């Protein structure tokens, strides 16, 4: 498959994740995992173009087109590690009275996660999936694209642009709560939240509020327990269930 540089650049500038921008609860991570095969990444660009280049996709529909080794959206699917933790927080925020067990979280992942009519959305600060923060394959895959030569040039091209785009989306859709995860990205979280974040009782969790939107930064889900995430969910339950903000 040949490289369509304009399509690649459009994807990196305009695609932000999965779910429902009209929801009250947003999650923002650094980037998707995966992206360890060239053909898989090319399928991603082609599928996004086929669906009309939307800002957000249906997670289940999009992933089925990517032909990934693991299917996270069929009966009996394995729980994806990061999603599992975020699902727990989401369920507690939306009023789950009992502790959601693994099977309940699995059902949520399969049938509710990242859908266009869901009660949440899953955004990414950076657009391209990568196996890890230290592994960069795009320079080899796309040698004609200068800004993909290394992770630094990629970040320089897209990071601030996408932070501003996310700020614009927040102003337009006015979610009640924005959860940003990964302490390595705290500078981005501060910029997105208009420098509103302040340390809470647990110094790894920061909270802030700007123009009616509550912002919370937490460690990456791999570094925080289900119990603490459940407490974060419960702490925002009353905010989530107040009357909806009106987009401007």
C-alpha cells in the first residue's frame, strides 16, 4: 500500500478517538496502544476515510475493520487493560451502586464502550497508535514524511495543535468532567485545563475547574488501583448528574 500523505496528515489533525462528544464524561489519554504493523496502520487510515473522516468513531465498528489480533468487542472478549480500569471509573460515576465485577465490566466493553450514543468518550492527545512511548516505527514506515522521522518531530507538529483542538471541543460541547490520565503528560493536561489543576489529598491526583468544566488528572490506569478509580468515579457522580451544559 502506498502512502497518502494528505490523508495521513488529515487523520493526525482531525481524528480524536471514540464515543460521544455530547456526553458528560470525557477521558483523554496520550495515545492508543498497538500500531506495531504497517498494514494495520494503513487500514486505519483507509477505514477512517471510508467512514467520512469523523472526529470520533464507534470503537467497535472501527476496530473490526482493523483486523486486530484480539477482538475486544465480541462475546467472551478479553478485557483490555486500560479500558477495564476506565470502565470501572465510568460505571461508578454514572451511579453503579455495587462494585462492578469483571463480567459486568466485560459486558460494558463489548456492548457500550466508545459507542456514538454512549455516556462517555475516549479521546487521545496524540493520534497515532504506538506499542510504547519508547518505540517509534513510523520513520521507517513513512520515510517520505519528514515530521514522522522521530517522535520529537511528530510531537512538535501535532501536540500543541491537538491540545488547542481539544480545548475548542470542550468549549463547544461543554462536558461536565474531563479525566486526563498519565502523569508524563501533566504539562498538556495543564494547558488543556487552562492551568486550573491543583493537587488533591492524593498528590498524584489533581483537580481543577474552568468555565463550568471539572478537570481531573490521574496516573495512567496501569499505575492506579480499581478502588481509587472507583472513588474518583463516586466523587464526580453528583457533577455528572446535574443538568446538562448547553453548547455554545
